C-alpha cells in the first residue's frame, strides 16, 4: 500500500479560529510580551503559565496521534460540526490552546510548563482542513497493518504534527486535522504526551463529541485541571509519606525510547521507520474468556513461598493480565533460537498502570494530565502460582501445551500481584521521591523487553458526535519508535481485543507463524 502526497486543496483557519488567533496575539502585545518565534531556551513562570507536574516529566517527549474515521453522506456538514464543537471546547478549556515549553524553577532543573502559545505555535491552526476528494475513508479502514515507511507516510499526510519535535522549543499541547474525503472524514488529533496521557485525551474526545452535539455536560470538572496538576507537585499531597525506595527499579536517567536522545531525536521517526512495522491483530473475546477461565482454574490457593493471596477472597487475574502474558510468551518464542532456548535467558515485561484509581480517595478520572507509572516483572523473579496437576488436566482440553499454560498463568499472576502493590501509599511515596529530585529530566519511565500500554477503556467507539457525524467507523494510532511495544486499542463494538505491536519484519513473520499466537487469534 502507498500514499502519494499531492498538496491538499487548502488548509485554513475557520472564521472563529482566526478571531481567536488574533485575539491571543493582541493580548500578548498588550501585556508587552514579545511573541517567541524561534528556539525557546527557558520561560520564566508567571500568572499565565503553570509548571508541569513531576509525573508529566517522566514520559517520552513525543506526540501521539489518534485517527478517528467517520463515514458520511455529507462530509462538509461534518466539517462544520467539528469546527463549531472545537471552538466551543477551546472557549470552555482555553489551556488546550497553550504550549508546553522549557521553564525555570528554583527547586528543580530541566522543567517544563504550560504557557501561552508562541508565535510559531499560533501559526498552526487549532483545526486544519485538508481536502482529498479522490480518496476514500472506507479504503483506509483496511490499512491498519503497515510497514514503517507506510506508517510514516500516512502520518506526514494526515496528522497535524510530527511525532517528534524539539523538546527545547515551545510546542503546542494539541492540534487537529479534518481530512475530508469523498465518503467521509478522518479526524486526526496530535497531542503532546507531557501534557496528557491516553486517558486524558480520551476525556478530551468525549468532551469534544459533546460539544459537537451541542451538549457540555462534563466540561465543568476540567476547569480544576490546573489545580489538580499543582497538587501533584505539592508536598501536601505526599505529607508523611516516605519517598519510594524502589524508585530506580522503574525509572531511569536514560530516555525511554533510545532513539530520542539529544543527538538523534531529529532523525528518530525516519530511522525507526526503516526498521519497524506496525502489526495490528484481533483476539476474539470468546478466546480471551477461555484463556482467563483456564488460567484462573489452575491457580494455587496459596502461592509457593508467599501467603499474601490467602488474605483475599480468591485469586484474581484479569483478561488484560492473561493477554499480556500470552503475547509476551509468543514474542519470546519468536526470538532467535540461541536466545529463546537458553533456560537462563531472562526477560522483562513492562506495562503501564493508570494511577488515578489507585489513590485514596481516587484521583478524578476526568484529570487530563499524565498520571501513570510502569510496572515491571522479570522472568527470573517469578513466583510459582500454578497447581501442576490441574495444568496437566486442562491444557490438552483447549489445545494448549501444558508448559505454555503454566508460563502464561504464572506471568499473569505475578503481574497482577505487582500491580496490587501499586496502592495509595506507593503512589504518594512515588510522588514524594519525584518532588525531591533536583533534575526532572532524569526521571524517565523504563520499558521492558516487551512493553504494553492499554487504552481499551476509552469510549471512542461509543461516542455520539451528533447528527452530522454520528459514531466513528474506525480508529487507529501509529507509533513506531520502540521495538516490541504493544498498544491495546479501544474495545471495538463487538468486544474483541484490538491490538497492535511494533516489530521488525522478520519477527512479525515469525509471530504470525507462531502456534500459540495462531491459537489465540483464531475463531
């Protein structure tokens, strides 16, 4: 598959966008603040800016782009609905039109803040409209798996912003493009990961859909966004909590994505595009239920060498646990034989944990900023949770190898146990440790040999965007900067597990031929 790159017919501000643009620029001039046109070394904080939280500083300094496909009889009416809805949203939440920029703080080095947009950012409309009237939304729905070069070409053509931009410049929080085609619109949203995580952007999409249908039921709570972000950097949030002594097990001074260091960030997307494919696949919900039930049935009531679970009503593992474990085993089996067959070859599984619900009281779900950590589990540290005799009995009934079932169950249960340790005390200790660090550029989340992030909980397929747009017919997210990085995408209407992974071409072929993987993806 390939995409030619003719220039779009036009890219413009809507009338309301232009007025907003002029009003912002006039406001800066009235304040006597000169527009910043080139490289930004540092911003001094004032009443119009806010320091990002310490957690915001732990994620890669990149843009993710969501692509939402709408099949429409009248695409122009859909464009007008998006324009009106986005204008309403920005009026309600004006901080979304701001930038993330380097800043100064007396207590910390290498900090970033949210500040009014630079002149360069103002030159990029909040919503661009691009017309591709010889292209079809429907035909794009079948291009979910692609090579790295095709992935890059798609993003250059349809995304508002590049995946990697200079972190030492003032950069927009988010931008949109309405890609208008003969049978609909692909609405793309690029967001700065330092300003929002996946849950936060899911909240923004939910708010935008409400604005497109002339409702603003949930906009109110987001007005407390800055206060919530301030609290995460406040000692009062971590009062009487000891800094986490295991902090450096899950954080590192190195960039999470090694291609993003200070010397190579500008060529990261093109260099990785030549190495990694985006492979998208589905695992039927029926197969997930079978696997979860079987893994649960072979768990010991008391794990070997550990009686922690005996305090609970019963051992629990989630569908996400067992799928992450299964895919990790499959990926390990695709590695070169000289590595995969060595009994002493260790590997680490890393997965993102949303911290909102793990605090007490829970942090508001509507919080847009970053509130996550990575949880890491190493093969060499696994505790056995499996009843050997039960494994022998049930494995053959469903066509699984008993050793594979044991590995999947143990990895899933160890992941669940590690996640249970991420509680309010852990989170506040984590925040306390971050607040005490002098250099906030040295607190980067660690990946593993296999890394996972889930946005399955996002409601993108259920959102009603109003009479001119309806519901989406497709969702995609390309991100090819980390090998063996798996994204669990929003649940599709049928409930199947929609997933994608960045892989080298040879490993992709090996995974597709893997017996365990074929079992999982078959109906």
